C-alpha cells in the first residue's frame, strides 16, 4: 500500500493574523471560541492576534451585551513594505465578505 503522508510542508500562504481578520470579516459577531475553531488556533492565540490587530489599527470592537462585535477598519494599508494595497484588497482576494466589514 502506498504511503500518502502530508507533503505540504510546514509553511503556509497566510499568516494567522490574516486568517483571523478574514474570519472576523465574514462574521463580525463571532465568539473567540468560534474564531479559534475556524482558524485552527487556540483561544489564547486568537485573543493575542485580535489585540495586535486592534493596536495596529485594523480592527475595533464594541460590547453588545455579553458579546463583542468586531469592525474591520477598511482602507488600512498592509504592513509589509512589499505588500502594496489595503486590508480591503486582501479581504477581496480572500473572498472574506468585504461587504460585511465596515470602514
């Protein structure tokens, strides 16, 4: 029988920050638990990433009862000098429900 091990390697195309941002753009009312499950991360990792995105000016949140509602800040430039464009461009490329994000 043929051995079909995962040959994709250890690197990925997207960072965890991009995954979390895309998940939030698709579902701004998602709980951290759901974001973590959807991105295959721990809840603690998602909490840190959300804090990074907020401090970087890419995301805000408001409390609605016991839940958070997130808002992606559209028009924010991507961070790496080689990446031209904005968060909007990235979310469109990822098919992340840009119409539900707010600027």
